[in-house]
């Protein structure tokens, strides 16, 4: 593994999941990070990604150093060939170049602006770190994907499924008060397509994800039909891809509650967090026995540890 930005960087998915599960049983299984440094660079807020990646690096014996760009560092310029006479103090060429000399692995978190689809989906910011740092890059979430979350999601499904047949997994849109990226949903679909599951996506009209991620996947705008006999229900909001970045609906009938759960095969309910209680998922679900969102969050540590171990060893 040279970088970790999507599932396409993973040579053996089953082995990576097995490694994550092994680290969960014994976090000190490897000392691949001994005398090494991991940089964690955040251009956007984070709770789980920040903490889990830091703990994962420390479990491997590495020193983890966190930098909040914009708060602790200079504002970065990503455009090439510009005269820097504005409010950007440092160019990514120098910033990433320096980080590449300080660290052995660099984790980077970027968000889309949700204004220009082509610009966001080009992954300009993430690719600039890859180009100029010269060391392995881990995506801590980008404009289009969140692979560490997806690895933890797959790990969690495997932990909660012991039957020989493939589980029926449903990714359902839910309402939100503001436009959110498609990254978590895109990434979940991408990873489930490589896993031993039967996946269905359900969302209102106008919220279909990019065909780049959904080709060959069952998609329906009838949430109740999609939920029938589901074994796992992954709840997530995303803004429109077609009318890029817009909120087209806040239909509360899509908020997942016990009435939705009754349609399923007593499904486990998943969410990447943070979750707006009562808006995205009802409290009766989040506080009930079917919710496994905290298991997902716990597994973020061991997903990150498995990835960092591959890149550091």
C-alpha cells in the first residue's frame, strides 16, 4: 500500500479487515511505528477521526502530531502559478514539502466547498498533498470519500453477522438542516461493492449519488420498500449531487425510527456520527438495542491502526 485514499489502494480487503480485528484483540500487536512520526493535518473539524487516528498511531509506537490548518498553521494557497498577494501566506508546495521531511506518514482531512462539483470531485487538495509531500498519505476524509470510516463500517458489519448468506444492507438518506458532503455515502457504497453483502440505496428524488459510485447498485426512491427484510440500515444525510450542494428536501418521514425498524429483519442501525438526534435518527433507535453506531466509532481506532501499520512497517 503506497497511500490510503480509497478502496482502490487496498490490495487484499479481507486481510486488511482481519488485521483491524486482530488489533482490536491486541492493540500492541505491532510496533511498526517505533521511532516514527505520523502527522495528522486537519483543514476541517473532527472528533472521531482526530482521536482514533492519534490513538492508532500511539498503539503502534509512533508519535502522532496534530495540526489544525487555519488555526495553528498558515492559510494555504493551492493554486499554481499565482502571485500570492492575498490572504494566503504559504503555498502547498512548501507546506507539504516540509511535512514530508518531518513525518513518515501524513494523514490529511479536507472537506468540499459544495459550490463547484467538478472542482470538489477533482480532489485538488488531497492530490496536492500526495504530489508534494513525497510520503504515504492517508485520507482522513476528503471531498468525495471517507475510507477509514468505511473500513470501520465493514469491520462492524462483519462483527455483527455470523450467518453464511450475505447480509442485506440498506444505505438510506435522512434529513438534515444543512448541506453535507456525499463523501461518507460514496465511500460506503464503494466499500460495500467489494464486500460480501447485498446493497440497496434509498433516497428521495434528486439525491441520487454520483454514477461513478453507484453503477450496478440497486437504487430506489421508496424507503419503505428498500427497508423490507434489511439486516443492516446505514443512515446518512447528503446534499444533492445533481443540483450540487443543495438541500432539496427535509422530509421528516425519512427520519429513521421504530416504525421503520419494524419493516426490517430486526436490523442493526448504523451511523458515522455526529448524528442529530430526533432529526436523522429517533432517540428510540439510538438508545435502543439495535443501534451499533458506538461500535463503529470504537472500530475507527483499529481501522486506522491496520492502515497505519501497513504504511509504516
